C-alpha cells in the first residue's frame, strides 16, 4: 500500500462531513467500522451517500469475468468515484490499470500507487505539457498512455516527455465522433506522422476512441454510427501497425454501455495481431444505478450483447444509495425530504424512492416506497409526490436510488461503504480537487 493510501486511512472524519453524527470526535477512516453507524436508524447525519459493498464487489467480479472471457483487459475510469482506495482495490482485484480524464486525476492515482494509466483526453497546449511532464518526472515508474487527436496535441505531449526526462511517452491516436478525436483517416494519419516525427520523445502506443459519443436517440442509428467509428479505429490501427511492426499496441474504447460492440469488433483484431491488447475503460457500470445505466443495460441485454456464461447485464446490481429523512408533510400528497441538487445527480434522471425506514426497520405498512416519486429538487430539498393514504411521516428515512453515478459521487467528499446488514464498515475519501 502506498504512503498516500496509508495517510487516507489514517486521516480523520468529523461532523463537517455529511453523514458523520454531530458532536462526534474525530474518527479515523480506518476505524469507522467500530462506530456502529447505519443510515436507516438515525445514527448518521442525513443526507448521506452509501456504497453497497457486496453489490459493488459482485459487479467488479462480473465485469472482470467478462473481460477474461473475451480476452480483453479492464482499466476502469477513475473519474466516476475519484476514490484512490477504490481504484487501487480494482487493480489489486485484477484490473489492467485505470483511466483518468485529466492531469489532476493522474496525480491522485499515481500517488495512490496506481502506476499504469490511460489519460483519456487531450491535455491542451504547452502549459499542459509542462504540467504533465512535471508529474511524470515525479513518478518515473509510471506507465502512462495519453490521447492525441491532432499534431498540436502531439506537440504538447512532446513537451511533457522532454520535461519529464524519463523516456519516450506512449501516445494513443484518438479517433472520434461527437466529441474529441480525429474524424477521418487523413486526420489520424497526421497524428501518427506527428508522433513519429518527435523521434525519441514519443512512441506510438495504439489507437483509442469513445463510442459513447456516437450515441443518438435512435438505437439503429447509434449502432450504425458506432460501427463506422470502430471501422475507423480498425483502419487507423492497421496503418499504425504497418509503421510500428514490433511495438506492443493498445486498442482502447468501451467507456460506456456499448462495450459489447467494442469487444465484438476490436477484440478479434487485437487477437489476430498477436502483440496488441484491447482495453475497456468502463467504470460507472461497476456502480450501476436505478436510472440511465438500468435502461442502458436493459438495452444491452435486449441485443444479447453481454455474453459471460449464464450471466446477463441484468445481473449487475445498483450499488449506490442516497438516504434522507422526511422534514415536512405540508400537504396530503407532498413530502419534503432533506436532500437536493447539492447531494444527488439530476442531469439524467431524478432519484428514485426505494424503501421507507422507521426506527431502523422497513416501514411495515409501505416498505417499498410504492407510488412515491421525486417530482423536483431545490438546492437542499426534494419534493416527493406521495399517494393518498401513504403512512410516510416526518422523521422517516427514505432510501433512494440514483441515476448517473458520475455526477452524484462528485458531490461527496466521503462515500460510506455498507455491509450486508446495512452497517458502515468503510469510508472512501474522494479527491475531485
């Protein structure tokens, strides 16, 4: 374990952190299991965000099994939780490495001892190159593969390599649509030429893309757009291989719920090459949700894309929960709960009420929150539509599922892990910067 992770476990939590009971003395992160906290019985300050550790471990193991079955590797995108403990744990469990979106995220993971990284984004210009170079100079053992989609982006990476002085930097030629990425073969050729033109500073590391950016409302159009993008990825790989016949290369994509299409198209290409690895970057799927990912994985099963023995995409389990108490019942059909836009994602769907708890147990008369829905959010308030006759009362605790893990987790400095009995057994510090 790195000194940075040791320091995180030795750091303390107090009542400035959401979830920690007011008046609690400083509690070491590594000691939270001894506190006996749980979110359903009033022993924690609400709102609080929790991780079902059993569900998360099952999702991790299922995704790793899928990767092994199809001969691909997994570098989960760390931007979802930005929790060094979680990223290091995924690598220890068998992940090839991790993915980051920017230099700050790379710095966090390198300090946590995660040294094999895909920097899945361009870094900007010379200033970005200087910053990345300084980071790599401080971590000479890092194996970092960085995206570039233009000669200008390649030039910035050459600045980084020169500043680092630790040897050639691996460049992934990014092709894309809808977001960043070279748009056609000529643009990709220009990137390859720029990499080769920087002599000993840069080396071709492979080809990268992000198929999620090709998605549109129509499923058939989405499939066609992704197929065209993966064709361009394959063509770029063939061109790169002809110019670097002995280099080990990466083919990386799959940062979305369309990773099955990536595996179908790119994994055979890497296998036939014999000196290439297909790396999936899917990260949010490990957390799953009750909204956008639930719908996406249903669609994945609909096209029979998740093939891993008898498992289906439906076997992934939502692992995140948001807990809040009822503050007010001002009208018969309305309840106000104590969370809002500062606590939950809302960009791809509002939170979903799952269960009602009273005094630490499911409410016998209505344990499944049936008929309730979140109608809207303010900064600190959730407006729940409540069906007639529902016994929901002030002080009850409502357990919510969320939609879109990425934009929920970044609202929290600490994520509390729950055991199978609903007790806190872990605390994960997030480092979003």
